[in-house]
C-alpha cells in the first residue's frame, strides 16, 4: 500500500520549514547573508542540515526565499506610504522617507537587501524588487504630473532614478566594511535621511521642499 502522509506529519514539516525560514531571517538580519551558514541555521532551527535540503533545493533557494520575504515587507511599507493623504509629491516624499528610515532602523538587513555581494540568483531577485519600487514611484509621479505638483517628465525614467539615488545613497552608511572609519551608530540618521530626501525631491520637482 502506498505511503500516505498524515495531516500531523504535514503540519510538522510545515513547522520545521517555518523554523528554518525564521532562523535564516534572524541570521541575515544580524549579520547579512554571509553569516547565514547552513550549519548555524540548522542548529538554531533544531533540525539536521539534511532537513534543510529537503525543504529547499539549495542554499541559494533558501536565501532567495528570505530575500523575497524581507524585500516584500519593505515594498509593502512604501506602498502604504504612497496610499496616504496629500498630493503625489507629498506622498512620494513620505514613501522615500519610509524607505530610508526603515533602512536606518535595520541597517544589516537593509545592507543585505540593497548592496551585499550575493549569488546571481539573489541578484536577480534584487532586480525584480528594484523594478517593484520603480513601478510604485512611476505611478505616483504620473499622478503628480496630472495634478500639476510634479513637472512633466519621463515618469518611468524618473522612477528608476529615484530607486537608484536612494539605494546608492544608503550603501556607504549601511556598509559594515566601513568599520574602523565610522559606524552607523556615529551617523546623525535624521540629518542623513533629510539630506537624501531633499536631493531626491529636488531632482524630481526642481524645487526645494
């Protein structure tokens, strides 16, 4: 008779998979993808290393799952900021500020998502989510052009520029390799975020906000 997996067994497998995901997320949040070693994850999750590979085909597949989960949370937060009151320029400023402030509050995870050197599979995921941010910004820019609060421009190109500008401006401050020179604890985070947002909005609107 063919083996049939029981509901209890399915639940146990689902719980083990979730523990693996949660422990990997914790490792990345505290030390980036480079610190998320399979043996360490297995120890934290209370499973054998072979169990991890029963749930994920490879280390890269596991990391891609974490990348998608973590980045989608950030994309959703930006979308929430864009879905508030005010004209499009005000909402865009709020969304950019949301992005930057959350990065400052979780610098290691932000570094892992934005700039940490990663395998090609994760780099592909990074490009997918950069496009997701750009699409959100593009819609808001088009709204702003229609409202008259943002000058007429190529909304798609401008949205790509916004994503590039805010991500690149955070690379230095977030980088753990900056140790020995300055750490994120030494940075005036409010001043940094204000400077980044001012630059982005001036480039977008041509005026100081």
